[in-house]
C-alpha cells in the first residue's frame, strides 16, 4: 500500500517532539487506523533512517493518555495566516490559506491526548504531506514539559518504573 517503485535514499529528518500526520492504515481491534496526528519520540533521527517511533494523538481522555492541551490549534500561526490573506491579491493563494485556517480553527478548544500505550514504529513513507505550503503543522512542537510527561508515561508503561543508571 505504501510501497513505491523508486524508494527514496534520503528522508526528511524529524526532531523529537514534532507533530506529524500519519496514515496508520487498516489495523485490527483497537489499534489506531486511518489518518491521525502523532508525536515523534525517536531520539536521533537521520536522513538515512526509514522509520520513526511515534505516539498517536487522540481527543479521547484515558487513564494511560497524557494530556497535551489544544496543541493542534496555534493562535499565533492562525494570526500569521490571516495577515497573509490581508496582504495577498492572489485568489488561489487566499483559497489555500483559508483551507488551512478552516482545518485548524476546527480544533479550537479541543483537548488532545498522547496515547502512550499505542507507541508505534512507522515507516517515514506513511507520513502525510502538509495540506499545502501554508500548513503550519511542520512548525508544531511539543514543549519540553510535555515531552518529559510523555517520557515518564513511557517508562511507567513499558518498564518496571525504575530508571536505570548507566555505568560510565
């Protein structure tokens, strides 16, 4: 489904904490399916890496989920888009900007959650491209505080809860 005839040799590098939109495909049971936003948790991504570790984002509260606020709604980015509309005379450009604004304005006042128990390794080929050149998704990052909460939740979910100290 995601395979291409000519596979790229270099991929985009994704920083830890950035938000991407992923095509999770068709899965079984309660696994994430379809298109969802996700948080990159890989530590050291490179352009040669073909996969990433991500945590899907949901709007459903759950005891194992980490609340990340209305991270997908960024008022500053929307103000910038509105200012671009005011400065533009190009109808096609204005239409593209409006498309992005409408998409993200629908997320105002919606709380999002990181589903730590659905941590998944994905192919970079399953990351969806931005809506258009005005989409602010590539600029979104989780704060250090949110990433710290996610790290703690990962430790609690996947280990015995004790941080191991490496010998030097």
